[in-house]
C-alpha cells in the first residue's frame, strides 16, 4: 500500500511538472541586425560660421548607423521570460563638408579638409521579455532592458593649408565612456518552421555618457572646439533577426 502511494505521488509530480512545462513560453536565441536612427542633438548637424569666436556646438553629426546583436531569453511562464541583448553599432558623421567650411572660415585660411572616424557603441542589456501568440505561427513580443553601454566618439582630423603652406593637422581625439543605458521595444515573431522563427523589432535606446575630449595642436581657438560632450545618445533601432526556438519534444 505504501509503495502504491509513493508511485502515485511520483506520477502526480510528473504530471504537474509536465503541465507547468507546457505553460512556459518559447525560449529562444537569435542573431539580429538593422539600422539605428540617432535622435536629438546627437543626430543633428549645423553650418559652423565663425571668424573670431569659439563655438561649443552641441550637435553630434551622427549619421544613420548599422548594428548587429545577439539576443535571447528563457521563458519561466507562458508570457514572461528573462534574457539579454549584446549589440555593437557604428555611426559615421554627416555634413562633414560643413565642418570643413566652418574651420576654413574660422581660421581664415585657403583650404581645410576634415577627416572623421565613427561613433561606436557596445551594449550589454539584460531584462524582461514578453511573448503572446496572436495566431498559430505569429506572436507579439516586447522587452524592457537595462544595463551598460560603452561608447566612443569619432576622431576628427582637420588638415590646414594656407598660402601653399601646410600646418600641422588639428585633431579632436576620440573619447570613450561607459554609462547606464536602457532599451524598450516591441515586435513580431513568425515561426517559419517548428524551431525557427523570424523576428522584427523596433526599439528605443537611451544612454548619456559624459565624454571628456582632448584637442591637440590647437593653436587657433576660433571655430568649433569641443572639450566635453554630455548629450543623450538615444536612437530608434529597427532590426530583423533569425531565431532558434528551444522546442519541446
């Protein structure tokens, strides 16, 4: 009699565990990529015109960027899971010609040439994931993530020529900073096979590093001179990804 009770208890536990497992959502890991649209002052540019004064321009001149990401989550219930996002993105500079013209007018020289590198961002963002089926193969997804972002500013080199004489290039050096960041997004997931899906996501990303920027060979204090950049690096990110689903047998 005691053995029967133990056996029935084991069966009951197995049934309960199986029922709980069936209530869990679909855990996944995906590789994503897409475009990033800088917002606010970070994505703005301006024509710099100055003859004698120094301009601390708040604009970031960041162009539309591209990024890749590794994304995944473990679902502990039917709709909610925990996971994280690793991403890396780069942003070139736009309207570089306007920067060159501004330096030329500010320094009152014959020609200038501006050569920039890119902004870069590396992000690690853990958080909460949501998934809810709206059709047999289609699900609505959402995520709220918070973590850290490591960002670098571009190095901007200004070559100067006046009267056939080339001055040593002026350099706004690249700066780096790690800061708090968060990401809020939503999207769609479509299962093309039993354990394979395509994900489409749109996210809002925010960080605000306080960069301290060094300038070398700066003999002329006119024109645009940035020694600190404390503006939000926020963007709307749109990504497409392929996800492997941890299917239950």
